[in-house]
């Protein structure tokens, strides 16, 4: 497994590390007006689910993948979709979906290049994944600050 996919997979371990934290630590906002750790994990899961279901199946040579949905609307949809799920079940959904996503991305040949929406930039599965590794790092910093890690 190359470095990018390893970094993407490392988020699983980081999320599993919060499982034993107090429920209130996971469900209280990380700061005023921000999401809770539970909601951050739900957000990560829901984007992974979108990528796995809507984008990976179309990753082929010279393919034009769909635009990403409006981020704010999609994030709100994620929180609503998972509002009745426990922290534990959201963590489980995240872990299982991230593992499936990594396996699917790794099956795509290194030479396969595609674009997203109206964009001109050509992505490989790996360069596409790098965008989400950076996204993970942002949320991991938020989680670490909240749990005091």
C-alpha cells in the first residue's frame, strides 16, 4: 500500500481511538457553533459513502466524474441522515466504508486519469485521494484538540 492510501487508512485508527471517550466529549460541540466529534465522524462517513457509490464506479480513463454536491447542503444531509445513530454505530459505518473505499481506489490503475465536473485538472485515484487525506488532517486536528490528545 502506498503512502497516500496508508495515510487515508490511518484515519480509521484515529477514529477508533475516540471510541472509549466519554459520550459527552463526543457529542458536545468541539467549540461554540461547531460540530461535535460524533458529527465530524458522520460527515467523514457520508463523504466516503458518496465517493464510494457515485465517483469510484466512474473512475476510468478520460472519464468525467460528477461535480461534488454543494458542501453545505451535503454536510447538513449527513448530519440529518445519521441523527438517530449512536456514536458507536457511526464509527462502525465510517470504519467499514473507509476500508471498502480504500480497496476500491487501490483497484484503479495508476495510469487511469479522469476529471471532475467541468474541471480541466486530471486526477488519478491517488491524487484524488490526497485531497481527502488533507481533509482528514483538518478534522483530526479538531478532534485531537477536543480530546486533548
